[in-house]
C-alpha cells in the first residue's frame, strides 16, 4: 500500500500512522555513494579516482571516512567538492605506500648505505619532502640523520598543500598503537638504538622528542604551481606523486627536477621505481632502482 494514503503493512519495517518511518537498510547504499563520489570528483576536478587507484576502493574510503570523522561517503563528497585540500588528503591516503615510521625498511637501508655517506661529506645539505602531510618519512629521515651524526648539518623542508595536515605533522603526535607496530621496521632498517629513545608516551599517545624536529622546517607549498624555493641535495617523495597524472604530473616532476642540485638524489620508493614520466627518464641515472633512488645528471 502507498504510504500516502495512511495504510501501512505490519511487520515489514514500515511505521504505523503517527510513527516515524523506520530506516530500511539497502545493501547497495555504500556502493551507490561510492559511485557518486567517484563521478563527482571526476566531473568537478577531472580526476578519476577509480583509474588512479584500481582495485576495491570502498574499504579504503570507509576507513578514511572513519579516521577523519566525516560520517559517510556522501558527506565526504560534499566536503571534497567544496575544499580541494580534502581531495588532496584523500588521494594522499589512497596513494600511501608506507606503514608508519620506517615503513618498507629496505628503502631506509638503501638511503643509509647509498645516499647518506655522500650527504655526510657536505658541510651543510638540504632535504625536501614535498608531501609531508604523510609525516612518517620526514621523521624517519630525521632519526636516520641523527644516527649517522649529520643531522646538525642539515635542513629538512617539509611542505604540503594541505595546511591542516602540516599542523598535524608538526605536532609529531600519534596514537600509541600506531608506533608500537613500527619497532620491528626500525630495527630491520638498521636502527642503532631503540625507537623509544625518540619519543615519550603519555595518555595513550606518543609525542616525538623535540630533538627529532629541531632541523625540520614546515611550510605550505603547491608542487604544481610554484618554482622551487631552494636547491636540494635529496628529495624524498614516496607518497603523493601517484595522485598526479598528465600535465599535473609533468609540473610536479619539473618542480622536483628544478629543485634538485646536480648530483642530487630523488627518492621515490618502490612504488615510484620505474614510473618517471618519459620526458624525465633521461635526466637521471639509477642509484638503486629497486627502491626508487635516482641521481640527477649534471
């Protein structure tokens, strides 16, 4: 029967007259919201989430909704359409290839053995992390430089388009559970101390020691719209580049290339290994291609 005529069936989840209608769960609701989100982003920004992040997007997006307290995929779409930085936050999460501090330990072993000895010979050197809202690599690198006794001669520039994520990065605070899982990675990456030397625990959270952050400079920066602001000896960029395609990818790689000193190292990690745009492949030589380490040709 139609609800409009006041006649209702019983026992089927529909309310009696005078009662609020009961919610009827639709097993396809999540999938519909996913399709609307993908289509909305494609039409508004010209960016195809499904093509750039193949596979089952739904659980990853639901995890993002929960961690960012957005409420639903529909709410996420509304925020993304009104705030491009939210799209950046989302794509950075989807593109993430690390699992916390010292994620993929072999990458940090390669840095320690193939890159840091050359940097340590400099009286002073600069490092750039263009997507530092994903702060794991920034602090992992700082700890690595401390252990190689060259941190005090460095400056790490941690930039990101998303200023909210930069604030979170600058705070250097994680849930305790997120760091507990990183101890094995730190040891496998050749850690010379114990990871707990670099933070203190309080009320279920972990706070990095000020010494770890003292050589890090945090600043907002749009990789695709501005010229590099310094010349760098190392650019570490394992996360974020995957969200750029076509012309934007060219602009991002141009900014990185122009910012690297001759002989400087671009570190893109395993996910970016072999994925340099065709126009830049002749600009670098492989240093450790398995872990995406490339040297800018002079």
